[in-house]
């Protein structure tokens, strides 16, 4: 896994308008292209923290990608042993996240960029879904990727 601390904070428009609007839709049970509310325990407070995320499905497996880098939700997921919940309306989906090493990230980053290029492309420094594997590998340390699985009973 990466030792990167790369992170791009959301702008005022995203924080004050876009994220609250998307969260409202998801609380009402409306997902936009796989969006969910991620809930994870805060590593300092222990309180639930929520943020909108794009759930990506590739070859029947679910992934979370942090387009902005190593943000608070990434740090919280790591600190809580990968335990998280994905919320949509009244549905709560408990999962365990395993962070992929940098070398395994390029195909997932490619799929993520292909699906959400318009929304997140600006955070990938000119790298697109059509970029070479080498370019995707170069930016992989700046974009944590988590494979999600069902928790074991």
C-alpha cells in the first residue's frame, strides 16, 4: 500500500451544494450511477462519519476508489480494520474493505475513470481511461482503492 498523503479538498460548491444534494437523493433511496453514502467510524471520535462515494462494480466485485486521494474517509476505513457500511435509503449494506496495493490498482482506476470521468477526471492529473498502464501505475499511489467483501459471521 501507498505511503502517499496526497489529498485534494472539496471546493465550496461541492461541500455546500453538490454533496448535500447527492446525500439527500441517497437518503430517499435514489442512487446516481451506483452512488452510496459511506458510513465509517471516526478514528478519533468513534462517531459515525458519512460521505457520498461512487460504488464501482468490476467483474462482479465491488470497489471504492478515492479520487481525491487520502481523505478522512480513507483514513477512517484503514483505522477501523476496513469495516464500513454503504447506505441507500433505509438499506444498510455492511462490508469489509481491503486496500489494494498500488500495482493492482490500474485496471480498477481505468474502470473508475471510464465510468465517472466527467465527475472526477480533474483529480487524476490528465490521466484518463485511455492512458497507458504505466501512467495509471504512476498515479496509483495517490488514489486509494478498496475491494469490498461481505463480513464473515
